[in-house]
C-alpha cells in the first residue's frame, strides 16, 4: 500500500508526529490538503514537500520493473528499434522527455502519440479541457509548483479516485507522487503538453494569457543587484522589463505574458536556467521565444555548452550594460528573421 504523505514527512524528520496530528485535525476542519495546511502552519515549504516525496523510494523507481515508453512504442510498431536508439541518445544529451525528442525528430507528433497510446493500450484521452470549469477543491488537490514541474492537471475527483491529465501514462513516479499527496487512486488520462500548460496557466496562475507582449523582456535573476543593472540598461533602450527571482516564477510568467525574450541566470532557485529553457522549448506556445543565459562562469567552453543546450546567446558576468543591450537587440533581430 502506498505510504501516506504525513507518514513520509515524519519518517524524513521534516515534521514531528505531534505536528502531524495537529495538522490532520486542522485539515479535517478546513477540508484542505495536508501539504497546504502544513504550509499555512509555517512547518514546511512546498519545495521541501516535493523534495521529501522525490527522495522516498517509489515502487516504480526500479527501471527493470517500470514499463518504458520507448519499448512500448516499438512493440506497437509506432517507431523502429533504430529510431528509439537515436532518440534515447538525444534524450540523454538534451535531458528532454522521450515523446518530446521523437516529436522534434519528426517521427511522431504529440497528438499522434496521444491518440496511438489511447488506441493501443486503452487509455482515456482528453482534449479541449483548458476552458472548462473546475471546482476549487479539485484544483487545490495538487500544488502549483508540482503541476508545473510534473506537467499534470487534475481533471475530476470522485469518491477516492482522481483523474489526472498527463503526457506519459507510464510515468509511474509522477502518478505515485500524486497518490501520496492526495491519498487518492490516480487515473491517468493522456493529453498534450500544450493543453496541459494552457489549463495550468488558466486555472492555477489565474492570469489572462497575453498573446502579444510587445517589447517585453523577462529577466530571471535571484541577485537584486544584477537584476537591477540589466533592467536599467534595457529600460533605457525602451524595453518593458519583468523581473523574476526563481525559475518556477519565470515559467509561470512566460506562459502568461509571452515575453519577446528571456534572460536567465544559469544557477536559479527551484528551477535552474537549463530547466527553464527545456520547459519553455517543450511548450509549442513558448518554444519560439529566444532564451539568453546569464552566468558568472565565463569561458569559451561554457559558452559553447550553453549554445549546444539551445540557448540563443550567452552573457558573462560581471554584467556590462552595453553588452546586454547589444546581445538583446541581436537576438531579437535574428529571431524576427527566423520567424519570417
């Protein structure tokens, strides 16, 4: 039987058994999820909660016991063994999900993958769900940071079951974590990344999506001094600048404001620069936004690694205002030419 969230937090010594008892009493009175109650009590942060869940051994953690998506696609004759090998090599290098890599290779589209898995293995699929209305109780079952990182969305809660939109129905680690957080049996429903992200933006971020951000630049930097220098240089040139202090906040802002360009520090709390880049490129809505890396590890080797990872450009620290402006202008000009 899956270990319950409260027991996990006690076992990892993040809370005491006494604190858990008080939280469970409060949870019963407020009908909120346990993690939310503990956060309000100031006992644990959402980030600590997720770290505790990830660190726990999952029954799906053994790779030999876990159904691999690639093997399933080969057996279903949706891709060849050779294609899978090439995709896995690329996945290892780029750190992306297998479905995303296969889509980029032009082997299979995301929608085709969803439909094929549904037909082949009898999974339910869902489309056009972001505009639907969902009870607050259902949305509150999963924390914002969790749905952003794991790319899932709670669709329906009935009795002791929770239907969840997910891109990979064989991702046992994620479904196991959802079961631990909610105490419910999880029913995976396959959906595309694009639709899940649209639903998250609408129902979790509670902000209208801005399809045209004009001349907005998003700066992701946890150092106020560096962020101020970059902001001042860009504002002087007439750009509208939004500043975020961590990668998760930046991803939310990218989804809702659609900036023309993102400048992100390599080392960031919650979600680093590389993780933010992958998340932006994984979403068809934001994939075309150029991302520039900002880092104190200035060397030719580091610059090449950044470019190979998919960053549009590289700005070394200490930050020089003129260099920032010139790199931004060049990135926007090249990006415009590529789109045209």
